[in-house]
C-alpha cells in the first residue's frame, strides 16, 4: 500500500493526499500536485469561479468533495464531502 492516495476530477488525475491525512471534512489540506492536464484544468476551473467536483477512493469507499480555492501552493480548500460505497 502506498503512502499517498490519488484524487481525480472526473477521469483526470489531479494529485495525491498523504494517506495519514486524508481529507474527510471541510477545510484546507496539503496535497502533492501532479504535472497533469487534470491539475491544470482544476486551477482553470477555480480561476473561472467554479468549484470542481473531485474524488478519491479509499478501500471500497469513494469520497467526493468540491474544491473552492487554492490559498497556497500545494494547498486546497475542500467542502461538501460525501462518502459512498464503490462496489
């Protein structure tokens, strides 16, 4: 098992959260940004005033959330968490 959990916006990979600090409630979280079209698209959406829907999978659960801001490099503000079984 890796020390990070990858998160996505739709089918695009965006970055990864440290496994020991996975986001589960509204707040600001550190993450490892990936050099990817998904990461670029996330920031384009934020600059346009949108709150893109993202998710990560942890075991059999899919955790969804919206990104509302990037207050600093490597930090995202997340809200609206929903957890669903991903069978």
